[in-house]
């Protein structure tokens, strides 16, 4: 019996699998499970499964970096694979060279995923959009130096607003490294311009892929300068368009949105000049009329007339004050007389004048016979004088005497 080591067995099985032409390039459909991407190497590790089985899968960074979307757990995909064995663990697995989502194109899936992620970060929030200035002095342009877009933008800016200075920072607009080139150009122009135009002419979805980049969208979102995006033709809509402060259907339209028309501004200045002239003349005529009225006033022609009028006014005010003062004092005098008469009517002396007398004992008024005792000395006050008396007896209620 021939003996094999485990290493020899695994190495042999691996060789058999990799030499089988039917297993070196085939397509497998299944659901992505347990997807992870190593943060340093960029390699992807996951499983592809159906309802009955699963197989481990590895996708090296060189293949994963070319994906237009990010694989997610639960996503159904078609994987282009070669079958092998991980010799160290004896694990059967497949090496993935390409992935395609089922029912949705890779580019469409990638765009959808990025839009969802950036939307949660607020990159497309209308409240964050910055207004484009009315009178820009420096207009930045980010596009290819060989494309038609730069010529269209230059022509429109020169025709509509020649007073503005154009700052052009060329960038790669398609192919590998295009997104990084666009981000670098945008950051170079930021804060050096009043407004920035970024874009290119039309093309296929693959040609426009750089403008679907997440880093470019974030660079536009964090830019201090308002950004106008003009990517492709009118029917195209990119993530760059969605993140920008203003979207234009074409590069030429972006240039028209970035600056005013010098002809329209000249017409506006003419209207403002005419309006200002009309308003100034109106004010001059109004003030001339007022000045004429003041010049013809008697007080300016004859100062003595003005003084006489002021004397008359002072006399009138003095008479008015005297009348008010006299009326006030008469009213107060009548009120005081009425109160004095009321006080006099309530005076005890008025009662004594009708034949009554007031009795006092020890300086206190006597209000009841029960307060008196035989032998008490009392003072009797009458209307015209007073007298003293000695109490000999006291009658209470008329029923008898108490002594």
C-alpha cells in the first residue's frame, strides 16, 4: 500500500482540479454570503451558495478593484471562476476573476449603492447647495484639455462675460485614475475661484464612470466654492451632477449658468441709469418747489412779521393758560365749599342749637344714664355756653330711680 502525506494528497487534488479544462474557466450563479474585504490587501473573501450547497470564494485585489459595484450579502451574482483547493487547509474553493449582478448591470448596481450611501451622508441635500454668484470675476474649469468641452466653455465665457478670468485646470476624464485626477483638479481650484465648472462631453456609461466616483462627490460636497456640473448630454445624470450645487445639461449650458450676459447687464445698467436720472430730477423738482415756497414766506421777507406772529401766539397761549387755571380753581373752590357745608351740617353744635345739651363726666361724653351715679359732678354744654350740676338721682328707663 502506497502511503501519502496530507500535503501530498492536497497537492495532488489541487493539481487535478486546476488541470481540468472544464474547471478552469466557468460561470457559477449563486447568492453572496459572508462577504468581507481585507482592509490592507484588498482581497475579497465570501461564499457563493444556493438552497442546497455553498462554496468558498476568493477574489484577489487585482480583480476586485475593477468591479463597478460592491458585492453585498444576499445579492445574486454570476461569478467567473476557476476551481482549486487551498492546500494548507484542504479547503475546496473557487477563485473569482469577475462578478456580475443578476437582474441589474454592474455599473447600475454600483451607481445605486453609491447614491444610497452618499444620500445618507447628506451629499445631495438641497439645504447644503451653495448659490452661484451673480458677478463672478474668476471662473474655474475642470475638464480634459483635448476634449470639445473646454472649447465650448471658453467660447461661451468670452462671449457672455469677457470681464471674468478663466482658470483652467486640466484633468483626465475617463479611464484608470480619472476620478483621482478630477478630485485633485477640483481641490486645486477651490477657494481660488468664484465658481467652478466640472464636466465633459457625452460618452458611454463606461466613459462617464469617473463622474460616478464617491471621492469626487465628497470633494464637491466639501468644496467652499460653488460647483456647476455638466457631465455628458442632457439625458445623462451622474453622481457628480447630483452632488454639485447646480447641474447643467451640457458644458456650454454650464458656462451660460456660471456668468451673466454682458449685453443683458448693459441693458440693465441703461435702465438703472434712466431710472436714477428720473428719480434724481423728481427729487430736484420737489426740493426746488419747497425752496421756492420757503423763500416766499413772509417770515423770511420780513423778520418782524415772524416776531409779531410769535407774540400773538404767545398771547393766545397765555390767555388759554389763564382760562384753564381760573376754571380749575373755581371748580376746586366749589368742591371745597360743598364739603365745608356738609361738615357744618354734621357738627354737634348745630344739634345743640336746636335746644339739646351734651353731658360730660370726667371729660368724657355721657351716652347712657347707666354711666352716672348719685353725687357725680357733670358738665353740661349748651349752644351758647356750659354749666355744672350734681347728680342727686338717676332714672333708668322711666321705671324708677336708682341711687
